[in-house]
C-alpha cells in the first residue's frame, strides 16, 4: 500500500500547443486523487511566484534565444527546489504541465538552439531531476494549429510559423526515441473518451508499479 511517507511519483504532460494536453491535466489529477493519492498539480514555466512572473515575461516579451532559455531554466530551478522536490519527498504525486522536455523541444528544436546547450543547462541547474512518466500528447501540426486559432489569443510562442512547430514536434519525437521507458505517446486525434480510457489503464499500471517498487525496497 502506498503511504504518505513513500516518495511520490513525478508525472509530466508534454505536447505542441493545441495538442490537447492541458485538457487532460485536471482529469488526471482527479484520477489520482480517486485512488487515494496526495497530488500536487503545477506547470511550467511557472509553479512559484517568481516562476509565474518569468512566465508572463517569456510568453509576452521578445528576447534573445539564450536569454529565453536561461530564463526557462531559472524558473525551472526555482520550481524544482521550492515545489517539486519538497512535494515528492513528502509523498505527493506531482503532475506538471510541461517540464524539461519542453526546453529540448521548443528552444532546442523549434528555435534551433540544439540539444547540447539544453542538456548542459539541465545538468547544471537540475541534475538528475526528471519525471518518472511523461505523456506526450501528439497531433499533426495542422490539427494543433486549428485547435489553437479557434480557442483564444495566441502568445508569442503560439504565433510562430509552421517550420518552428515542425521542428518542435520532431524534437519531441526524438526525446521519445531516446527514452522510450519514460515516455508514453498519446494519439490526441482520438476522441477524448478513447484517450482517457487508455490513460486510465496506464495510470493503474503506474500506480501499481510505483507502489510495488517502494514496497520491495521496504525492510
């Protein structure tokens, strides 16, 4: 049985803007709570008062690519040390709307900074910190763009052109290939009820495995 003293599980949700990931975040939190788990829901960039200030700046203000990437990791470093690690150590399950994979995809891929620079910042700012499970919500670019343009005013990332998002999506898929044990790819073109039925099966398996892993480590 998973107790509140067991280290929590870290889950992230990733995907292009318009892939539908944010639609499933509150549902996922409810699913975990229904299984008796303590859950913290957070997001990136953001998650702390400083992170939310940086989020607004990042989404609204044009800046040099290196400045953008450094600010992303500044917000992430504060987020990890002030929120995520304390929650995990207290036994909470953390559900995060985007994490470091987004920097590999958006700055590394979309903005063509490259994987090595993002990796260097990751190793310096938050070494060894990555989700236990990442769900990548994937749709063709034209589907993502159509969903976005009918929903709300676009931020400066969402206003980027097709080539940017093609590179971003490709970088996400490269992350899946590099770490297939951590990632689960979600076909977000399917009806919501089908996606959630599949996610429910994966959630049950994750809860069982996480509990079993910790039970096997107990004296």
